[in-house]
C-alpha cells in the first residue's frame, strides 16, 4: 500500500479485495487481474501466474521476499458487487491504528 494511503487510512487492512471466478473446462478458478507486468516490475512485485487450471491470486511476498498480501477471509462469490457490505466493513477498519 502506498505510504500516503496507509497514513490516511491508518491501517493496511483491506476488508474486501475483489477477484474474478472463472469457469474453465469444468472447474472454477480464482483470478485477480490487479497489476500488469510493467506495474509489477516498477513496484518490485511478483506478477500473478495464470495457467487456467489453478487459482491465480496475488503472491504473498514481493520479489525481494518482503510480505505483500495475505488473504484473511474468503467471503465467497457474488453476482453483483456487495457495495453496502464493502462500505460497512471498510468503515469498521477505517482510521484504526495497527
């Protein structure tokens, strides 16, 4: 999380992170299209590997081994964006100092 956003929010916890569920060849696969290759290279992040058979979520560490992201809770899938639930969960964690 960029330093400015972390300072503004007071926490690096993101209550909801969206990704896509794809139905491919008879199986559901999770995929996050969050960062392109250039953004990953510029930020020192590992790109998401997508092979169409395994979940393709954000890697837990950066290229230099520092922690990057941890998925804390799988909230399931939604046909529509659960905006009210996202807002409620986000407000619970807003401006909470770690």
